[in-house]
C-alpha cells in the first residue's frame, strides 16, 4: 500500500468532471513538511482555480466534499488560500501496518505498468586502474537497478566498458618497448598497469614540455600579472576565497578585475602543474632517457591504436591476450562491491557496426561530409556531432550511436539511463537529439549526471603524486578504519567484547564498503561532495554505519527477549498505535513505498537515504519513550515488537536497495 498513490487515486475520482488530464495536478499531493499541516497536503486547488477561473478556496471546499476518504483520513481541512490538509486515521494506519508486517514486500506494491530499462553504468576504461571517479557511476547505477527491480520493472544492466580506446594503444606501445617479461608472467595485471602509467607519464611529460616551450602560457601570465601590484601565487584562485580576498581592494571588485584574477590564478596553477610533470621525469635519469628515446610518443601511441582498429594481426592478438586480465581485475573489484551486470558489451563489441552505421546515416541524409569529416548537424547546437574523422577514425559518439541502435533493437526498452559524470552532458544531449532523428521517439533517454568527488581541500580527490585516488586503496582504507571503530566499540561493551576477530573483520568489510557507498548515495547526485573518512564512518548522523548500528540494535532486542521474529510476523497479531511516537514511527514505516516511487521519479537515491535516516530517528524516539520487552499487556508488547521488526526489515531492505549489507551485531 502506498498512501500517496491511494490518495492520488481518490483525488482522480473526485477530479474527473473538472480536469481530464489530472496528472500534473495529482503531482501536487505530497507528504506535509510540517506536523501542523497534517500528514499529507494537496496544493492543487490553486492551479485548478486558475484554470477554472474560480476562487481556490471554493474549489478546495468542493473537492474536499466530493472526496471519498472517510475510511482512511479525518475530514480534510482547508487552510490558507486553498490547501487541503489530511490527517490519516490512526486505526487505518494500524490496519495497514498490520498488513505490511505480514508481507514479505513490507507493504510496498509493485508498479502497475512495469517498464523495461537499460541502465548503462560504471563503464570504466579498462586497462587502467579504477579510481575514485568510478565510484559514483558504479554505486548510483547499481542502486537504481536494485530499486527499479524491486518495484517490478525489467532492468537490463549493461557495463559499456572502454575496451577499445587509446589506452590500449598505450599498453601496446608499452608492451613492445618497455615490458618486463618476468613481471608480466608473474603478475600480468600489475605489469600492464605499470606500462600504462609509464607511457602516460612520458606522454604527459612531452605534452607539458611542448606547452612550456611554446611560451604562450607564460606570456599571458606576465600580462595579467602586470595589472596587479601584488603578485599572486598558485592556489589563490576561486577555490581559496580567503586568500584571494586579501589581494582584492574590497569585496566589491569590478567584475573584469575579478575575472582576470581568476584566470591568472588558474594559469599559474596550470603552469605549476606542467612544471611538476616535467620535473618528475627530469629528476630521474632513467625516465629522462626513455622520454628522449621515444619522441612524439602520442602519435606513436595513436598509430598503435589505429593498427588495432584496422585489424593488424599482432595488435589484435595482444589485445585478445590483455583483455581477460583487465576484465578479471575489474571483476575482483565488482565482487567486493557486490555489483553485477547482465551484460558487459564494451566499445569493441560495436566496432564492426560503425562503418555501416556511418554509411546509413549518410544515405538517409542525416549526416553529411564537412571538411572531410562526417558530421551530424543539429538544431540548437553550436558544434556538429562528428561520427567519422577526416582520417577515417570513428569516435566515442559513433560507438554510442551504434550502442543505442543495438539496445533498441535487442531489448526494446522504454527507457535508457546513462549514469555518467556531468562533463559528458553535451555529448548526451547530442546523442539523444540524434536518436530522435533516427526515429527513436518514444523511448525515455536520460543522462543521470553526477558531480565530482573532492578531497578535503575542495579539489578533485588526488594522491600526493597527483593521480586520482585508486578505487581499491580507497576501499581498503575505509575498511581499515571501520575495523578500528568496530573493535573499539566492541571492546567498550559493558559486559565485555562479543565478537571474534573473524567476525570483526567481516563486519568491518560491510561497514567500510557500506560507508563509501552510502556517503556517495546520500548526496544530491548532481552536486560535488567532499570525501571524508571520519564523516562517512561516524556512528551518528546520516551514515550507513548509523543505519547498520540501528539495525543491529533492533535485532538485539529479539535476542535479548528470546523472541523469534518469524513466528511473530505470521501470528497475525495486530499492530496498535497507542502513543504519538508509535504513530510517528508507523507512518514513517508506511512511507517506504512512496519514497521509492519519489526517488525513482528523478532517479535520486538520496531520497531513500534521507528516508532511512528519518526512520532511524523516529525509531530512536519511539524506543526511548515506549518500553518494548517490558510493555504490558502482552498484546502491546507484541505490537511493539512487530513495529521493531518492521523497522529492522525496512532498514535492511532499504540498505539492500542501495547495495549495502546489514550486520546482525556491531
Ligand atoms: N567509458 C566512458 C568514460 O569513462 C564512459 C562510458 C559511458 N557510457 C556511454 N554509453 N557513453 O568516460
């Protein structure tokens, strides 16, 4: 039972004679933000009044009179300009809860018309180690899959890995020139990763060197510098307002000066980066020698990539040899994260379709040749989408078009979700525009965009060497810290520690990984967030550790009371809501289903984390004010135990839908 859906259904009946298309009006029925407005609030009398040219209060009163909700709510109240406020009947709530408690789905209904979703997430470029940037797509995508499946939708998860790009050109080049055969035999993945890093380092070096030699950057810096009496230093840009305000005359600088200062700070920073990159190589005689012996590395690497794409037998054979190692490495991390995919159809899978697709688009007149490249010009975009370069190479966009076509033909989805960071938003806007041109009109295409993970300094989360933090080391660190917390918590128990060291380790793995996932999912996905171990592992506040702890505490009541929750659930005993904290908790428990619906409307898992946090807080208030094991008479004790059990199951299910495991003890 979803209260919200039920209310909407009743309104739909009442609205029938006034509005044929009531969906947008029904969206205006919402849980109330404040207690004094009741449990739910309908704000639709205002727009409806406008539409009908009648006073909203009058409309509200008429609607309230027509509405048949007497079984579930007290008579609705009209407030302000025409709000309709509902307070649910406590006996009705208790009845719904009794049903939910006996239901394996916790009272959450399946969607009435299940859709088919393809979800494209994680999608790392393989052959380079996964880093912190991959956490968001992986974790958000996985949560959406789980939530949609739970609601009864058909979900096809597809990991569109980058297994065909320049990084393979880099490894191919590295393999041919820098391989340590013994290391490759022993630990192929590590050796391939080393080769990737080495070639990357040398390429970055040459690029930095060239840029510095050009001198344009330095010239622009000098020019900007001449406008300001006090020299600026790296890091005095926008990201550090405290420092930059010191050099400004007042808070109200002219916008031009501010823009110049910002540019200057960014350029200084860029220069420092470039210098760091060149120093890194030049400080090592060995690296400097390699850089000198392999000039123009980038074009050599591109040549290896092109050979791979053109079917060169040696490069194909090596690619075939490398790929399984890369995939095994990925799988190891996915296993640890508890993430699975139905399909892993990477970029290479589509290679043979690209030439035909480009020809088809040319033949249909959707694409045309411009400056030797094949382009799709789109209304409303400054730049065309290029699908074949002058030199005949295909692009990321070409592959994505082929992928879209394949998915439409193979799975006939109602929706395709691309969980990819916000920097690719233009790409997806263009991709979706082309999809419409291709005739895919009815499918919902969504870029589930997300922000950047920042370090404590407010910049992208990097290691001291300047690389993005590796995903694996990040998980290890979280688990190590979790172990410390779990151990300290256990040692401090009044009756002495309860957990063996194996138990502690297992709990730490769940708590540590859960913390990383939850910290990510609890953010509004479009914002950046700061990665902080202490915050994400805190035992209080909106963290997974707090939720896991709440769960374990509820479960301990059953152990303490020697009560078997299973038999309790099947007993058919009623839930009674005798006090306000019981009612508050009960209402929250019944809102699980509508929370999932709302979270899926915008694909925002953070609505689910916020719900769980609220639920845990209501549970705390209930537990403080209402004795459970000591409650009398027996029917009240049973009812309260049922509330505890339903709370634990809701937390467990909610975390499960976020890809997080609970622990029985902590
Ligand atoms: N491999 C890409 C990257 O790391 C992400 C792919 C996302 N999916 C897609 N269909 N484009 O940037």
